[in-house]
C-alpha cells in the first residue's frame, strides 16, 4: 500500500518518493519549491497565505526575503507544471494574499496509475469472471485534509458535495467467499488512508530532516576572470559574505584569516570541515565582465559531502552591494538560522549606495588583510577613498580605523600619529552606525593602547562581542588589550580560545595564545602552543622570535639563537648577516654565559635602533634589553620614553613581560603602572 501518490492533470506527485513526474519522466524541482507544492496540494482549494508559507517552510524565527523567496519558489513550480499565471490550471494567485491550488487531485492508492473510469472486468476462459478492485480516489479542491477514519470521509469532499468518484467495485456473478477478506482489507485500507493521510503528507513534505548546520566556513570565492588584478574583488566578496553571515549569532562562522589558507588548495570538503571544525561549507565563483557581475554559490553539508543548495546570481556592477546581501540572505534561509529582528534588519541593510565607494572599500580590506607595511599604507589610501566617495559609509570608517591601528602595530606610523586618526575614524563610524562591532573593537583598542582608559576599553570590547560574537578580532583584542594588562590571565586564555574556535588557522592568533600562556607563567603550555603555531606554517617569521624569547627564559640559549636566526632569514635578512649575528651570540654565550648573552643582546638592539632611521623602532625594546643586562637606570629612561610615545601595545603589558622582572620591586615601576591605571 502506498497512499503517497497523487495525480493532477498530466502530472504525478510521489510524496513518499519526493518526486514530480510527467508521462513517467521525472521533473527536477528544488527542495523549497517541492515543499511549497506539497503544502499547496495538502490544502487544495484553500487560500494559503504568504505568512503561513513562511512559517510552515522556514519557521517564524528564520530571516527570509519573503517577496523574492516565495515568488521564486512559485515561479519554479509554474515552470515545472507549465502553468500560465494569467490563465492558471494549477496554482491561482490571490493578489496580496497568497495562493490556492485549484486543480482536481486524484489519490493513487497503489504504486501504479489507474484510470479514473471503472476498470473492465477480467474474463476467465475456464471459470467465472473475477471481480477487479480499482483502488483509487479523486479529490476535488479542498479534499486533501480529511482526518476522520471513515470511508465516506475519504471519498467525499469537505463541503459535503457528492464525491467525484468513490472506490469502484465492478462485479459479475456471485462473489466468491475467498474474496471477502481481500475486499475487507481494501475497505479498511482506504479508511486508514483517509484517517492518516493528512499526517502522512505532512511527514512526507520533508521525507528526511535536513542536516543541522550550526557552524559554517565560506571558502575563498574563485576568480573566474583569469585576471590576477581582480583577485581583490573575489577576496573582498568572500570577506563581505563572511562579515554578513557572522552577524547570525546562532551560527559559528569561521573568520577570513583561516579560510584564506585554502585559497588555491585542493582538499576534499570533509577534510576541510574537519580541520576547521564546521558542519557546513559554502563555496562558489565570481565573474565580472562588461559591467556585469555573476556569482555562483553552493552550500554543502560537509561531513557527508551532501549538496544542499546551489544558486547563481547575475547583476549589473551597480547592484554589487545588493547582490552580496542576497547571497547572504539565501544562505541564512538554507541553514535555517535563528535571527533576532535586529539581525534581520542588518542583513537586509545596504551599507552604501555608492558602487565606487564599495569598490574602494573592498580594495582597502584586501590590502589590510595582508598585514605588511606596504599593504597597510595602501589600505589606508583605499579606505580614505571610500569615505570620500560616500561620507556616510560607516563600514569604511571602521576599516580606516583598523588600518590606522595596525599601521601602529606594524611600525608604519608612530602611535602619536596613527592612534588619533584611528580614534576619529572609529568615532565617526559609530556616529553613523552605533551597532557596528568592528568600530567598537577599533575604538576599544585606542582606549587601551593610547588613552590608557581601560574601563572604557572594556566597555567597547564587550559591546563588540555582544553585537557580533563571531568577530574573532574582538575576542583577541579583549584578551590582549584589556584582560592580560589587568592580570586576568585565565579569562584572557578563555577569550583567546573563543577566538581560535572562530579562526583556528590564524597564525597571529595562535602565536598570541603562546604569548598569553607565557605571560600567565605557564611555560609548558606556551612551549606547546608555539610549536603548534610553527607546525601550522614554519615560514611565519614572528613566531620564531617569540619562541626564541621563551627558550631564552627557559635557559635554552643555543636553541634560542637558532630560532632567532630562522626568524631573521624569513624576514629577508641575508644568510651571511643572520649567520654572523648568530655567531656573535654563540661567542658571547661561550665566553660570558647568560650574562654575556644578555650583554650581546643589548649591543645588537642598540645597533638596530640606530639603523632604523626614520622607521619606527619601539623604545620598549631598548628598555627590555637594558633591563635584562642589569642597567635599571637606562631601562627606566627608555620605559618613560615608551610611555610618552604611547606604545600601548607593549607598555600596557610591561607588568607581565619577563624582560622587566628585575624591576618589579623598584618604586618607579609601581609609579609607571599607576599612571596607566594598571595593577601592580
């Protein structure tokens, strides 16, 4: 028995098999249009309101662009059924209200189609004619929702009119006794079918539950133009899509830094998902040509490599911002994400109406993400272009604030030049959009590193995390620019672990975790973390210098010298220069032990400071070298310079940097911490 096959017009709908066919040939229909068709059939003859469609197919708390999504689904059903919307045979549009399925429906109770007319009896050449039972019923509009367990209810319309056709029993001659049990079974089956049909149909609308996706990674969109100069555009669109999806608090969305490690890499999606710890993968392509943009994207349930959804979009270049939002909205629908009203509004909002400003913004983010001095200068240039083209572009001001903050960190600009610019840009961004997590994070960094206003910094970081828990940078800076300076090491480690869940392959973030363990005094975990970071990418220069510092603290000077040499080679120092410096350290260590090593470190640091010229060289680095060499007077002199220069990224950590352990009992050290509002 299979009560799950329906017939209307030339079409057959196998509910159990989740298949629409015509003349025996399957017709492809995507999941959402198929579910909508089954819903309309289930309520045949009744008006199904658009709000009801939204609730039944997606749920109340799921964001959906109702007009576009429902209209698209209806359009796909009409194409499949060859239904003319002006003169419909199947689906009638009730303007401003919803839709009604108007075609008569026949329920096929057996797996094969049966005629709506009575079947002719079979004739036996050597016996009486046998009775044939044609198990079929026709449902007029309004009929599918019957629930009473009676045969009359099964075959009669809900409005009480005579049935279009009941179950026919064509007979000739006396009914054989052995046929009575079969007839009873047929009638009982028909009754049961009527009783359970509505529940069966509802269960079969989704024959198997869609995989649950609670975590997502957007792989780098592939640039199909063949033009390397367009890489910024593909990467920028990837970044923008991640930024949009990261606003969905019910999803964990992997940050850009980690996913960009897969750019150009050929790995299986299940393997990538395991490495990133996610359920879902979004991948796609970008093509821009002759003033048009084409984006294709698909959603995959990664553990089983199951394709859940795919779509292609094409728009004019001027509709770039709208296009980006449409893709994010469609993905939000497919993963059945739960959104607050505020999140719905932000997902559908246009960040700018100026295409040229948005283009400049994408270039700014592209260069900012490279984290090199030269690229940082370019990012500032493009962000400035973006806000000049659209003075109300809040996200571009937030980008400009990020660029100035990192220009400070990378030594492109001194803090007294970069931090006021970052503060002004972040403040402007928040004036335009108080709910912008990126701007709150950027302002929090200025409050900590430049103003030494730690209560204000904490408020900004916590607000950013509240607005966007998926923003890894907010967790990172809350840990490094507030919790660690305050001596709250356990909390800092917890916060960094949250950041690593969002950005597991980020080299700076993994390196920061190693340093945080070091500052907390857990040298063993610090050692393991630095080694893990080197395992992720041995060519990352910064980790070798930090690892060398830990090895030095552990008294493993020979290994520290080798790690420092590796870092210099990766930074571009010539092999001859790097080898010569390593030899100097080895000679000093052999002749003077640890004290000789520390003295040589001071000499090399002072030499590097003099050679820096106009490039910014942190005073705290010189202070640390003096402190390790035992020269407290000069150590405090350079610490004071670091304080005056507002070297906040380093001076705010001075209490926990091993270089300055020898100064802790000096009253000048307590005075310095007090002026910054830091605990002793």
